[in-house]
C-alpha cells in the first residue's frame, strides 16, 4: 500500500499535492487530517499549514489484479488485467500477446494461476467466500464450446456402439460442462469415476 | 525466475520476510530452492502438494524460453 503525508495552506491543497505525487485519483485514496490549518493570531502569528496523510485504498479486487500483474511481469508477459465483480465471483480477465504461455496445455497454467490467486486471496482476506475465476482472451468460453461439441459427438458414439466412452481426466468445472451438456440426453447417462486430480467423465448408453 | 518464485511464495505465507530463494545451476538444470518459515511450510505445499504443484506449473510455463530445465524444491 502506498501512502504519503503532505502539507498545504488548506486541507484540500495538501490533499491535491499528495494525489499528484502518488499519481492516484481522489476515489482511490483515504485522507486523514493530521493537522488543520490555522491562520494564527490576526493572520500574523502562529499560522500553521494543514497536514494530511493520504493512503491508497487497496480493495481485494485491486490486490488480486496487482498480484497477477506482478506474476506476469516476472514471467516477462505483458497484458492488461481487468477485474469484474459478479456477486461472490471475482472475474479476472487478461488480454495481450503471448497469452498461450499463460494458458498452457489444456489450460494447465491457467488453472494453476487461478488456484494460486484463490489461495492468496483467502490468505489475505480470510472469511470472505469469494471465488476467483481467471480467464485469458475468452479461453474458458471457447473451451466450454469445444467440450460441449465433444460431449455431443461422444454421446452419439456411445449410443451407436452401445459402449461406454471414458474421457480424459478433467477439472471439476470441465466435467460439469460435460454432465450439463448431456443431462437431458435420452440415449446416454453420465457419471464420473476415479480420484482427483485424475477424475474423469464416463458416458454410458442407457439400456 | 528466482524472483517469480519469491513473489508468489510471499503472497501465500504469514511471514513473507522469511521467504528466501536460492538458485543453483548445473549444465542441464536450474534448481530453485524455496525456504520459508517452518510454520509456513504447509502454506506453500498445500493439501497433497496442490499449491507446490501449481507453483511448479507456473514456473515451468515461465521457463519455456529457458534452455535448461527449471526445478522448484521446497527445503526444510
């Protein structure tokens, strides 16, 4: 957290000085008045400057986007980090070049980063039941479409050959997409088997 | 690379001032040894090593341009 003290003829002037020095807008800081200005006796003796302490307000959202931006900087990846609150979910979206590195094979790196963000968040703000969803260039959205198409194709295959189809291990979120895609399917049913992190979906024909 | 591990670890522990990373190098691998306060060991390892695994995944993503293999070890 950044903060500084500044003095001026009025509280307002001192605050403005500090804001300029910190390069922050007024709404991102809290101002604490240390000393009011006084004009002294007849404006001659004992006149005092106003003194304020201006500190940056670090919201959880800001804290997390700073953390992610820091990680990306250390990875030599430049990009824009955007945060958006949706009730209990904090959505963080990253866009820029070299985003493939952030995603990794089948979203491996993306999921690892998302997990670390969640852990860091709850270490810093315990008791807050917010969940962080990290996405890079709409990767998750596209992956969802891919998984849905895959689910429908494999369901057809399972029904046609009357055989169970076992998918590759996936995260809980990804398995959920498959289950949801096929929940109203008349020809197949789905369930998961195995232990995390190798749990996988099985598409079985209905008898 | 060393800074990356240090940066991540500091956000996860209760005693960030005791986080230290040593870099060892031989012809084929770079080993990053992560030292944290004894009470914080669990915080960088996680249940069934989940946090340690996530740190390693991020580090190996960051080291794709590195010629050598990068290994992260958590040292007692």
